C-alpha cells in the first residue's frame, strides 16, 4: 500500500528522517511510535507528498509520490491531525463536505455520504449545523474523521488524533476508531507517543528515535525481543500502562 525506501529528510542542519525503510501493508493498522521530535509527523507528511525527501523514494499503491502525482494521490488518502484542523467559520457539515464541493458532487450524493458518515461515527445529525466552537472535543474529532473518510480513501493517516482529549472521551473514541477501522477494512498509519495506545490499535509498530527507525514489528517483539537498548528504555518508561509499576 505505502512504501518508503531510504527516505531522508533534512530541515536546515537537522535530519528529521534518516534512511527510513518502512512498508505499510494493505489492510491493518501500522502505528508510528516515538517521543516528541522523533520524526513521526514528518513521515506522515512525506507519505502525503507535503514534504519531499532529500533522498529515497515513496510509493503509494505502486505509484511514485512526487510533486506531479501527489495532488491526485492525496484524494485516495484521508488525513486527520491532532486538533482536527476544522475551519472555525464553517459548521460541521461544511467542514465535512469541503472536498465534495471542490469536486462538484451533486447535493443528493453529498447528503447521502454525510448521513452515512454521521451514522458510522455516532455523530448526532442535529449537530451538523453547529460550528466547532459549539462542539465538544470528541465531536470535533468525529467531524474531522468524517472529513478524512469522505472520499472513501484507501489509506488513513492519523497524527495523534486523540492526544488532546480527556481520558474518558479518549477511551471512548479509541474503541470507536478501532471498530471503524475493522468495519471498513482500511489501511491505517497512526501516530502516537503512547505505548498503551499503540498496543490498542496496532497490528505492527514502528518505533522511531531522532528520525531513525529503531525497530519495526509486533508489540511482542518490542516487549520480548528489543532490537536496541533504547527500545527497552522506551518500553520501561511506559510499563505502567500494562499494569506494572511505573
């Protein structure tokens, strides 16, 4: 589905990504795990063609992601950022249907898709006319998810979509998101810094540190077969999430 080969990204003197080799398979959820500044969000932007690598290549569904192809390929990807990125002057429905208007969908097709997505995300229909400031944090993320799903993308890219929510709402949305991923059979690349959240969602985990891919595998691989002392330290720092002493 998505393949990065030897991808290096530099911002000035800083190497944000260092020779990344990663394949995101069709179906299932791959989680990018790591601390702040590890390169997780940059990797998503490279996948979308928003950041061009200094070295290496990116391919999506067999096609090279480059300046010419990226705009078209992005129509086949859904992107959700931490705070949702909703436009405050637009109501929920208008935020969801931005691309439908851009692509010239007719009203009947748009209404049918909005109704389908509202049911899927458990978003109340009577809230579609509210603006982001009138919605809860959880409702804003549901609107952002509907927008990401509008075009029925083949790949979902989610950048810490639940990090800003309170624990109860976060737990509720985690469960709903996992159910949605399974129901739709989407390929998912999800960013988090939280090992427990990675364990909840991931079929595969890619652990990043300072722009380098330290280890890629299952949660069991990270816990039982760490590839590097950093993996042991990272897991140990969050072991309380698995019921052990912090």
